[in-house]
C-alpha cells in the first residue's frame, strides 16, 4: 500500500471535519458518458477516459469517476467491495467487522498511479467477499444481495471514516476528487478490460470535495452516473425508507440506484417498466392509451408515485445486464446516443459520442423520459486482469 | 332580568353623511341590530346584538356602516384578558357550557407561518407551468407494495395487480365534512357541484345524503359517524368513498349536537330522524371501543360495498395521533384523515375547541414519519385537515407528507362566511349555517358554486406555480419531500418533529 | 329580446335594485344626492313586491303585445323598432293612467317626477340594467330566453 496514505490525516484531509457540512442532497452539473458492447467484447478504459476528457469544461475538478463491468473475471462470483478510509483506525475497524460477517477471498490496495494533481487521497482498498454461512442462516429470508446491501449501509452509516463505494460482482466503481481524466489515470483504468464502461465528470456547487461524493454511485452491481438534480429527492428518500433503504451517502444520485434496485431486482419489473416508473408518461397521455396499456401504466404510476424522479436529469444506469440512458420527462439535461454494430454509446455531448464512435450506424437524441436500453447478449470474454 | 354584565363585542356606527336611510341594513340583519324609527325616519342600531358578520356593511350601498371592536377597556391584565372576563360573565348569567362555531381562534403559533418553501436557482431550472405540463392528479386509496405482472410465453407482460379502489383527484384539495343540517341545502349543494366541476370530492359529513345531491354522488364521500344519521346500504353504495368519523379537530373526544330548530322536514328526511328533534351523535361510536372494533366496522363497510369503495377513517389530531393513525391503517383504513385542532365546526364547547388537540402541522409530520418507520406509509393515503387558509398552507402540508387536504372553513369563506363564529345560533346572516328559509335563500347556489370553483382553480394555479419554482412537475414528487421546507423561528424540537431543517441550513 | 327575469327563490328583498334604479334615473346619478336632495322626485322603475317570505323585483316585461302601448292615446309609449324595448316619453305623457290600468303586471307607476307615468326602460345606454348589475344575489337575470329556446 502507498505509504503516503498512512500519514495522519488531519493535516491534509479537511473533509473529515466537515462531514456535518455535507448536504444530504447534492446539486451538480456534470458530464456523463457510457459505452456497452452488447456482444461482451472487452475494451480498456482508455476510450472512455478520452470521451469524458473531451467534455472537460462540464466538470470543475471536484469529482470524477468510472464504472467498469467484467473486470474481475477471476473473482466473478465474489462481491467486490471498494472501500475508502479516512484513516487507519477506520480501516482496522471495518476489516474486523468485515471478517465477522463475510468470507474474505482476497484483499488488496486498489492500484493507483502517482499523480501530482490527485491530492488528499483516502486509503483505497478492495475486498472480494461472500456472506458467511451463519449469516445466511440467520437471515434465511434474505438473498446474498440483501445481506450485502444491508452491510454496505451499516458500514457507511456507522463506521466513521469508512466508505464502501462499490459492492457489485465482477464490476467496480473508481472515483475521487479531481478531473475525471486524472481520476481515470490515477486508477490506471487503461489496464482494465471491460465490456461496459460509464464515466462522470462533476461540477458540484455545494460539496466540499469529498471522494465519496463523486459519481458513480454504486450499490451491488448498480452504478449510476448522473447529471442534474433530483428535486424529488426528499420524496424518493422517504418512499425508499418504506422498503428499508437508508440514504447515507449525501448525494441524490443514491436514490436513483436504490430505486432501480427496488424496481428491477426486488420487484422484478422489466427495465422498460422501471424506466416508466421513474419517468412516467403524463396522465394526459396515459388517458389516451389503448385500454390495456392505459390500465397498466395507470396502475404503475399510482403504485410507484414515490419513485418518480423529478427535476432535471440525464443518467446512465449500468448493471450486470446492460446499460440504461434516461432523461427526465421534459428533457432538461442533455443526452445523445449512438449505435454501431453491437455497441451502444451515450454521452452528454455529441462530440464525446463521436469520439467514442466516429462512424455510427445510428445517432439520435432520445426524447425526455424515453430510455436508451442496451442489453448484454452474451457473457463477456474471459481475460485475465492486468 | 337584563343581562347587564354581558357587554357588546362590537360597536356599530353609521356615518350620517353617507347613510341614505334606505333600510337595506335593517332588512339584512337577522340579529335585529338595525331598526328604522318611523317617526324620526332614521335607521338606528343596537350594537349589543351585533356579531360582527358584516352582512349589513357588505350590502349597505353607501358604505355608511363601520363596525369596531367595542373599546370598553378593562384595566390591562395579561392574565385576566377581556375575553376571559366576559366569558365568566356570560357563564355566570346562563350557567351552561359556552358554545362557539368555527375553529380555534386563539393566538397559538401557526406553524405553517414558520415554514418556507424552496425554489430553483441555477443548478436546477424552474419549470413554467404556463408552458410545460404540471401535474396535480392525485390518487387516494390503498396501494400495494409492488406491481405484479403476468408474463406470457413470449415474455410479453400484462397487468396482474388488481388495484384497490382509488379516488382520482384533479387537484389535491377536497371539501371536508360539513353536514346538511349544520349548513344549508344551498351550501351543501354548492360544495357537491363545485367538487364535481373541479374533479375532486366533497364530504357529506354526518348529515346523510339529500336525495337531490345523488346525481353528484360520484364526487361525494359519505360519512358514517357515531349517530349513524342517514346511513343505509344505498347511502354507502352511491358514494365515491365512505369515511368513518371517529373525531373532529374542533372537538376531539365529544359528539355532535344539531339543535332541533335546524331539523326541518328536509333535514329530518335526510338524517332519518323525527322532525324538530335534537340530533345528538354520541361521543364514541358505541360499537367501537377499541381498534379491533374499528377493523370490524371498516370491513363491515367494505363488505356492504363489495370492496368497491375506499374506506377513510377520520381522527382528530390528539397527542398519540401517530399510533392511532398507524392502528387505523393496520385495521384496514385505505385513507386516514387527520383533523388538526384548528378545524372548524358548526358548534362546539368553546373550552374544548380552544384547548383540546394538537396542530395539524405536527400531527401530520408525526403520522407520516411513523408510518414510514413502520414501512406502511406508501400503503395508505393521508388527508390533512384543520385550517388551510391558502394554497401555501396546502403545498406545505403536501411537502410534510399529506396526499391531499380537506378544506372546510376556507370553502365557507369562499361562499361568504365572515367567521363570526355564531353558526350554532342558526342565524347565519350569510345563508350558510342556517335552515331559516329567509336566510338560506341568501346563498345563491350558482354563485356559491362558481366561487368555490374559482377558489379551487386559483389555489391549484398557485400550487402549480410554486411546484414549477421548485423544479417539480408532478405533485407526487413533493409529497413528503421535506427537503423543500425550511423552518423559521422554530425550536430544535419542533424542527425535529416536523422533520425539516432550519432556514439557512 | 333580452328581458329581466326575477328569481323569487333567491331574492332577499333587500331593495338594492330599487335604490340603484332610482339613482340611475336621477339627475345627479350619485347615490347620496339622489337619495337625499332629490328624494321624493324620482320614481324607481323597479319595484320589489313582498308577501310573507316571498319577495321579488318587478319591472316592465316589454311585452310582445304591449297593452300599455295600445292603450296610450298620445303616443307617449312606443317600441324601439331595433331593440323591441317599450319606451315612455314623459314629454308626450298627459297622465291619463290608461297604461297603468292596462298593464297586466302592474309595472307602470304614477311618477314622482310630475303628473306623468313612469316605467322601466331597461337602462338604455347602460351595459346591463342597473337592478340586474347591482343585485347582490344574482336574483335578477337579464337574458334572451327566446334565443335560448331556439
Ligand atoms: S350582526 Fe351582522 S348584519 Fe347584524 S349588525 Fe352586526 S354585522 Fe350587521
Ligand atoms: S344600508 Fe346603509 S345607507 Fe341604507 S340605511 Fe343602512 S346604513 Fe343607511
Ligand atoms: S357560517 Fe355563517 S354563522 Fe358561521 S361563522 Fe360563517 S358567517 Fe358566521
Ligand atoms: S336587489 Fe336583488 S335580492 Fe335585492 S330586492 Fe332586488 S331583486 Fe331582490
């Protein structure tokens, strides 16, 4: 592990003292992009870094991050926890906790490059975990996913200075304070091979550069990069509380991840319908639909009123099965999409899109509330990790 | 004996330069304040009887009348205020319980006035409701946890969930329970028609359903109260929803009393009670002495209506309102209506009206939080009641967690009520809280319907503007969204219960 | 044609219609002057009838077959060919009261303005008759019911 990371934090980690100043809700403008090879073919992180760097002016150096899928084939059935620690004590406390509830197959420092511009780095470690048998027995009514989520929330809420920022299988989030292209180089993402990448450059207006506040927001294999503001945050948060989700991450992006987790993983809604729950058609449009469809959407909207995401947003939600690009209902934030062969691309700006995909078969501007959905058709290629 | 210790509340003066001696005031005051002295050919007034309803002044064609608070000052005393002294005089005179109409009029802090709303700046564009759709549609009723789908062999999905009956509101404002009997035919009729025109609901109160109002039943919630006036299977089945009234904010813990004078032939037929008898509803439902009894009544009503109507339980906001509301939801209530201590009434003992119950702001926040903690908030709807004076109060209630609100007093004011608080006398000069045919005809139902519709429209437009300002285009995104509220000059404890931050945080 | 219709179920008997009618037909057309200085010299063309709890305001019906018009020997009563309004010209009136006697609804009165008859002219020149405009309970309607029937 990097020695510098063990220096007593107080001298250079102002954030620790400002936790109380973190707003529950984050307001930021941003750049987002994503690419998916539906055939499972792998690509290294270089391309997505260049794409997000192309939108440099959309972020202000206070946050950048990436999500990558298919990167841990040798640990693919284990939950990959990425943790950031403010100090060694937090690390020790967390590790002893992890050991009580999880089998730890492997743990290591997350490899990083020495980059001048990336300052105030927390301690970054990853763990490959599965719930212990006794825990499964105790929570016989819960799935492994449920147990993992519960523990992520527990660590984030109760262990001061520890933060789980990625917890899915065969995927990982990489994020921090800095411009996204620097964060990408810091995490040496060109050394990872993934079939699905998303990226985010952040322009926060109200947080004191906290590493955990950068995007993507990751829970289980969901990762969300988000440009915009969730004006319905308070509502979504209180709605999610009914289902046991605790918002602990001081970012409105969190509710987006939990909502998709609730709708798709727990309630088994098809992705399209989950998108219609978070960005439903207007009542006046529902009225005009043919009876069966009308009844379905009416019922969906009545039941999931608390899941409606309001406010201006464009998001890319990625998961083991693929990628979703979505705008708010009246498209108050930019997003363009393109396809070429088995690859799907989305980005805030067309220039970044064309950088990833210079000669698209199709390029379009999705309407507000109309999702762009990419599905992984075959299993990703197996290659060994760098 | 002359009631010489009972002092006038108001002093009425007539500007001799303006008065044209037309006697309009004489003909308008049902309290016989104004008299025309034939010999002197002068209109004179006996201020002692004036209740301050402004009827005469509103109709005086020359604005000759002014009405002031009687300035008969006692020696200043912060403890023994004039109101308290006068109440003792009155009670010493009559020996009874002092009655009042309308809601609590004490100067306790109104927490709505200590909460402010958010608006978008830079990071989030506001939405202009004149240019963009803005949705206020609200569904009240029981919601399942999740949507169930059928998937056929090709993976095509279709709806499997059969949704419990819902009320669809075009705007989250309903008219609260006001019974025919306590208010006039025209007032009831106007409420029903305005509700229908606006796509919302009016509540019949415990007075039964007049046969003339049946065409509006699709927009009526009928009440089953402890007196069971007017309740039969037909009454339950024609309505849009049924409300079990456990309590009322103006008088938690006590029943109702419609004086015999108000029970004319029509009221008697509608209530199914003999003419000119007092209509007394008992304090409790004598078949509900516990929560499991409530469950039986809820399911009794559901059975009687073949599970086609949402059942609402209305409770007054009392100290342990959160637990009671949670019990009601678990007992099967699809909607819980909570009536705060400022809620109005046709008649209540003043001492109860002014001293029993808690503010709706705190009750609502507590109920919303409690149901959420128990993971059942999304299952039932909450309707808040108890004095919403403006669209701002309404939108703040929604942000605190209400699905919709009931307005009573505001609706009466829209029809002309001047809050004179004398509803229990049956002499409402505005033709609202009376059955006297000379007075009831003062309320033109067409005019009142129009005024009520205008009020709903105006408030709805204002709500849309405020929502747009917050960058929200569907009301469900504000519901329980306390992020959009901040408190001013509230204690930490209050903020805590309200679940909001202080302004500046 | 548009006529005034009374709704006795809504009339309060407040007599504001009478007062405003009087003012509209006064010289000053100011309410306080009309009701004080000019008092006794102007006739309200609109009259509130009262019997027990029933009250309503009555004015000329502007009948299709106007008996007053047929009865008037001086030609003081005429019908405006354009609007159909039955008008009374005080200058030609000799105060024989034939119109008054022949009116089936009693809408014509002996005027206080002189020895002449007085009747409603539907407030010629106003947007709507002042009694209608000033009724606090919309108990007077000014509408074309023939048109509506069509
Ligand atoms: S009671 Fe009402 S109408 Fe009568 S004098 Fe007083 S204000 Fe006027
Ligand atoms: S209504 Fe006004 S003008 Fe007429 S008598 Fe009364 S005070 Fe005088
Ligand atoms: S309803 Fe009538 S009696 Fe009651 S407060 Fe209003 S104006 Fe007064
Ligand atoms: S003004 Fe209207 S309510 Fe008053 S007497 Fe005339 S018609 Fe009747």
